[in-house]
C-alpha cells in the first residue's frame, strides 16, 4: 500500500489506516499569553510563567511546559488524524519525549506515521493503531515525540468504503 493519506478523518474507519501511512498537518501558533496561562494553572515554574526570571534561566527565555506542548499536540491530533466516525478510547502512549523547548512565536505542526494497524483479537469490531507522532516547529525541528495507541472501530458491513480506499484496493 502507498503512504498517501486519502481518506479524511471525518470518514476514516480502522481499514483506512495502514502501516507506513504518513500524515502531516496542523498549524498551531504558540503565544506567550497562552504559555503563561497554561503554566500558571498547571505547571507553575518560573521558566513557564515569568519572562524576566526565565531570561536568566537555563533556556534563556520563556518556554512552554511540556504538558502544554502535549495539549497543543492533542488538539492537532484530534482535529486532523483521529477518526470522527470510528474513534474509541486510547489506552495510552509510549515514549513521550520533549526534545526541544517550545517558545512564544513558534508555529507547531505534526507528522504521524502509522507503525502498526491490527484487528483486535478479543473484540473483532475494532482495531488497534500504534503510531509514531512528532511535533515540529517552524524550522522543521522535532520538539516532541511520542508513540500513541488508539482503538478504532472497523467499518460496518453496511458502510461502503470511500472511493479513495476502493481505488487503492483495486
């Protein structure tokens, strides 16, 4: 199978994801106001909340909390990758890494590669996706990576495959 993403999230079922499929998407503008607001509530450390103190710290300026970066990633992932018709739960993630600091003015985007797509042995109405996700800044540098796992419903027998999937299968 090719690596082209041909079915939009609004129409994706488990069968529309395949190993090697790469999706690139998103554009999230990071602001100082949002960094400080998030950190003030959830991660109140000076490097995230106090620009003057952060300027004297090891990062030379204000940076987003890693948890804020994860929240921004989740917004892009939910909007652009997760199925709107077949998503179930996510049992977790593996190997979350904060690789580079995220700063005010950065523009984030994502690249997600499907690593594994297999039918569930215990629940045949769904499949398990294992993905490798990277959050990149405007320079194309990876700022965060993780391996999310998702459960996705299989296409019901009365739900036809999209034209894009049908042509790929032919």
